[in-house]
C-alpha cells in the first residue's frame, strides 16, 4: 500500500457511513411502524408494562439480556470449530433476543411518540417516536452508552412482562 492509501480508505469509510446512516435510520423507523401495525397487542402490552412498571421492566430486561447473552456465548463457544447443534441453538436464541428487543424498542417508540404528539394519529406518533428514539440514540456517548441501552433493556423487560401477563377480558 502506498502513502496515500490510508487517506483513500478513510474517505471510503466516511462515504459509506454517509450512505448507510439514512438507510439504517429509515429502516428502523419503517420497522417500528410496521411492528406496531402488524402486532398492536404485543407492542401495546410492552408499552403499558414499561410505563406502569418501569423498575420491574428494567430489572427483568437486564437479567434476561445478561442471561441470554451468556447462554448464546457459551453455545457459540461449544460449537466453535464445528457446525452443529450448539451453534444452531446459539443462532436461534440470538434471533429470539433480537426479535424481543425489536418489539421492546417499538413499544418505547410508541410511548415516545404518544408523549410528543398526543393528538396525532397512531402512525404519525410511531414514526415521530421512532425517529426521535433513533436520533437521540445517536448522540455521542450519552445516547450510545446511556439512552439506547436503557430504552432497549426497559423495552425488552416490558415486552417480556406483556408477553406473559394475562390481560383482563
């Protein structure tokens, strides 16, 4: 590699980020909006549980995130070097965790949107709540290591509580 190649790599990385950022932003807003439309009960129960029991939701989300992360890492390590049952189990558990986090973050987006725009339509509330969540989570350090993990864990706990909570008929 020549002396100017490091500069070229940095320019390509910057260009990739400039292209990827709006795509990821739009994708997350679309995902959260679609999850609310397709699964209103699950998203609503996650929002309600996180609103009514924030401490319990956060504690449950933390415990489950740590537990599942350890299990996924252990299964991944057991299956290292050979494709097998342990790697498949690790991928399945990781997929379930990502799905639960997506539902939890959708619940948080709905909550944010309802508080920002109480008189708006549900679709508009979700879109604005999602956009606000994503943009606020991009704030250096505070958003990356504070706000986003807090909302993800709170939403995960709210989703799990809502998933197993009996709703009055």
